C-alpha cells in the first residue's frame, strides 16, 4: 500500500482501488491528481486512465486487468484484445493511447465512449477458420491474440511505425518458422502482401537478426 505523501502542499491519502487493484479517476482523485502521484513515484500508469500501486508486480495478467476495465466499459459483447493493445499485454512498457479490439457484435456503450479513443473492428476471432486454438490466449480474464497472431495483425493491419516496432519487439516470443509458414499459406487475407514485405524487411535488418540470435 502506498505511503501518504504531500504534493504541492496538499495531503494525498490512499485512494480507493477496484477489485483489480486499479486506481480510478474520480474515486476520489481526478486524472491530474493521479498523474501527479505517478510523477512522484506513488503509482504506475496502466491502460487507459487507470493506475496501480508501484508495489504491485508488473505482469501480463495485471496489465490485462486494466485493459479489461476499458473493454468492458466500451463494448457490450464479447471481445478480443488485438494489435497494440494485445502487444502491450504481452510486452508491457508504455501503454498505447488507443484501445484496439475486435468483436463479433460491436455493441458500443455510447454513454461511456469517452473513456479513451478506440478502434473496434467487427471481426469474430473466435470463429475465423484460419485461427487455431493456440492463436488466442486468456490473460487476466481477457481474450488476447497470441504473440504470433499479434505480429501478423500488426504487420498486415497496423498502419503506423509503432505497430511495426511492437511487431519487432514480439519476434523473440514467436517461432519464426511457424510465422513464415503462416505468412505463406494465408496470402489471401487482406493486407498479407504488405505483412510479407514488412516481415522480409525485418529479417534483413542486421540489428534485429543479432537480437534474435542472442
């Protein structure tokens, strides 16, 4: 539990947490106050507007809990964490500012849509023929695309340099031969040609090759 501190001459007692040990804006402190506590080393930013005590171990399961808070606020049906959201659950680091997910029935909860920006695709990952049981994992109560599937999605769907960087960071966690086979056998998927070209470029990068060899 965090210690009581004084920030800008104002005492900050311990705020209330959710069942996931997350600190939520307005309970009782606003976003700026929680950010100040993080700046002073009392809290650690999580996904969306949430924070966690710095003493709570950083793990994929703990990170997924904050993603789950966002997803359950924004989507009124089952959903799968994808792209940068899935990559953050797997890797940690700075959380993305955009919630990326897929759902068979994109029923948005409009009253709470201002929680954070989101990109929700109408895709049912649970029934796609090209996806195996190993392609989806349950982490912290969230269905998450596996590292391999996340890499493929980041390369074929992600449109930014950050998507490509995160795909590179995930490469040590995947079987490269399996990934190559997937890129070759699923060429009919939209964006797969781009994914193959980006993957080939990554595999020709000397720095990346050296990192994967370590």
